[in-house]
């Protein structure tokens, strides 16, 4: 993701201010709505990235598209616009949500599988993941047929790779090491 550092800084400052003002949950909900809109509408992201359009036009559009933004979120948009960084709005939203979850003691756990998880398997993986982290985990399932089978579990910077592709790669490395 481009400009991740700048997005992180804006999100961190917004979170700090919102905690002081007691409106972090309202801004978090706004940021969830921004992520939902941007993930389903690439035109919105392209619009915000367009260097030809004026910042004022972008701000007006953001306020029309997200008419129910809280005051804190409106201040964030205005700050991004004043610093000519409105194109980072979706990235700041992602970073804000991640930082807010960490602040609340929540952590995102991503499990990659070949097929969508059943409720029973999701519960089993979540229980196993809780052994690795003391935080409240939010499990997200990513479907990736290229791993052939098994799963990959990511919690923060910890990764457990039990995929068939990983096992085949390990076997390949071992066989080439021994020159068989």
C-alpha cells in the first residue's frame, strides 16, 4: 500500500484526539463505512487519487457520499484536504480501524484456506489461535485456492503456515539439499 507511513501517522493522531474527546467509536464506525464503500467502488478510490480534480471538489464529494460522518471524521477529512492528502482517506481509515482495535485489546487473525470455513472449523481455529494470543481475536477468512490444502494463520506478525504448498516447498528444499 502506498504512503502507508503517512496514513499511519494521520490515523494515530486521529485516534489519539478521538480518545481524548471520547468519540473514537463513532469515528471507527465512520471508517468502517469508508472501507466498505472504497472496497466495493474502485471509482471512489480513483476519484480521490485523481490529481486533476481540485481538493475542494474531492472534499465536497466525500461529504456527499458519506453524509453521516461524525464531527471527528469531518475534521480528519478537512485535515487531509488542507495537507493535500485526501487521496489517503481510505488508507487512513484502514489504519485507524487497526489502531483502534489494538487500543481496545482486539487483534485481527487472518486464516487463509482453500474453501470458506464452516462454523465448526472456524470455532476450532479461533480456539487454537487464542492459545497464541491473549488479545480478543477477530477472525477473518481469506479463500486462496493456490495453497492447495491446509491453512495459513496470521496473528499480527506471527504466521503459522500449514498449507500443502508450504509442505511441498519444504520437501523440495530438503531434496535439493541432499542432492537426491
